[in-house]
C-alpha cells in the first residue's frame, strides 16, 4: 500500500512525502515584485510545516504586465540575489521550493488603462470588464523569450524548479479556450494551434535551463464556465503533447478565476468548487485519474484535497502520485507535521475563502484580535 508519507523522487527532486503546497497569491511583495520580510516569513513557516515542496504564488515575467498587486516578480536579474538568500533559507528547513510564473492577461482589474494587456484576441473579459489587445506574432516571440529568461533566473536563484501557470483564465489558458481565442492563424482554431504558444514557451524554457532542471505546468482540466470553452479532451491533448516534449510534471486544476463573483456576499466562488464534505473533496480527481493513465510523467492533483484517507484511496486506486494543498496549509502551516506525528486529524480549514480578503491572505482563524 502506498502512503501519502512515502519518500519518493519526482524527476530528480527528493520528496520527503507526497504533499505539495500549491501556489497562492499572498499580496505581500513590494510594488515592484520584490520580497518583503512578511512574505519571506510565510514561506519559512510553511517550509517548517512538513510539506515536501512549496510552490510560490505566481511571479510576473515582464515588468509592464502585473495582473495583481503584491505579486512576486522575476522579470529582470535584480531579483536573483534576494531569491538566492530566500531559497537557501527554505532549504535549511528541509523543503523544496518551485517558483510559479505567469503572464496574466485580462483576468485583472489592477492598473488597467495604464498598460497594454495582451490576449489571444481583442476581447473583453466578462467578469473583470477588462479589454485585451490581440497579441501579434512578434509579441508572442517576445513573450516566449520572456518566459525562457524568467525560467533561467529561477534556476540561478536557487529554486528547485519552475511551474508555468496554464490555468484559471490567465493568458495561456485563454489561448487554449476557443471561447476567448478567435484567431485564424497558427495560434488559433484546432487545439494543436491553440496550444502552440504553450509548447513554444516550454521548449524555449527547456533550452534555457537545460534538460535536468524541473519544469512543471499547472493546467486547466476544463474551463467549466462557458459553452465553447476548453474541453477535457482538448486539455488532455495539451497534457500529452507536453509530456512528449519532456515536461516533468502536470498539476491538474480547472475553472477560471472570477473576480466579480468573489465578493463578501459570495465567498464560495473563488474557484469552481467549495469543499463542504468528504464527497466534494479532490474535485478534479476524475480527470486527473484519466490523465495519469495516459502519460508517463507524474500527475499532481490540486483542488479540495483535505483528508488523508481520501487522498490515500486516490493514491492506491489510480496512478496519481502527488497532492497539492493551499487553503488548509494557509490555515494550519504545520498540518503535515501534525499528520506525520500520527494525528490524522481533520483540517481546521472550512473552505470559507475568507482568507482571500485578509491582509497577506491569512486564515481568519489565525488573525490577531
């Protein structure tokens, strides 16, 4: 029987257990994307909490495209020295750390009107109200290079790998979705074309960092929000193609961010699902199970993972090997250590999403009164 606490290797990464802290935007970097003591402290606390690997909140890859305030940046070499100190500290606590990188696109309301925002087509986002300008082929080449350069900075900074954010309505998932991608050139139409920008970005990143540096992707299983969006079948095509190209792992997610829906009156809409019972847990598992049967690289399941017994049932009944958790570790950073001590308690997180509205995206149970 496999255990969630097995020591394994994910590619060339030593994993002290199968639990990964999934990416979460903390809104604590400075205005240019540099680290702050408050942001570093969160990761140090998580690193001491027992998870094998931490994935950072998304970092923006071009200086003039920051979809949210307080994001980490990786758009020039000025970040490398501070990140080297940061990753050294995380490693001292026995955790791996992966940096997630992103180009946001029109899934934003931040500094709109002060910058050009690219999209696969000239189109308005129905939730944010933000317009995107259709990115040209020359601009695609620029963006591909920006991702490759960012990946090399991630490597030089001492991170253990880099993750492409290809989900949640950000630019790369917009390209995958025929609802947003109305292009008629080689970047639009069939799924091979709609996935082309991701394949080019991965290939350029691999050439930049070499064959041994881990590259992961967070990939939508489907959009779930509109007729004519990304389907599971098309998502699997992209995943299989990336596996063939040599990507190291795929973290399965789904749905789009919906800023208009995420309000004080509708706290459950931050993603596509809210966990309210064991029957709702691990809500992308069906897609992830099918994908894991089709590819020979590790599949990481994120989305509503809560209880050890549920995760271990998935682990032993499928080829899914790893599990990401975000909100439960925001609530209890030491949860994995508690579990490893033998106390397989229920997580304190109740999936209320109120952490989305707190300074530093902290759990309301942990705020000082």
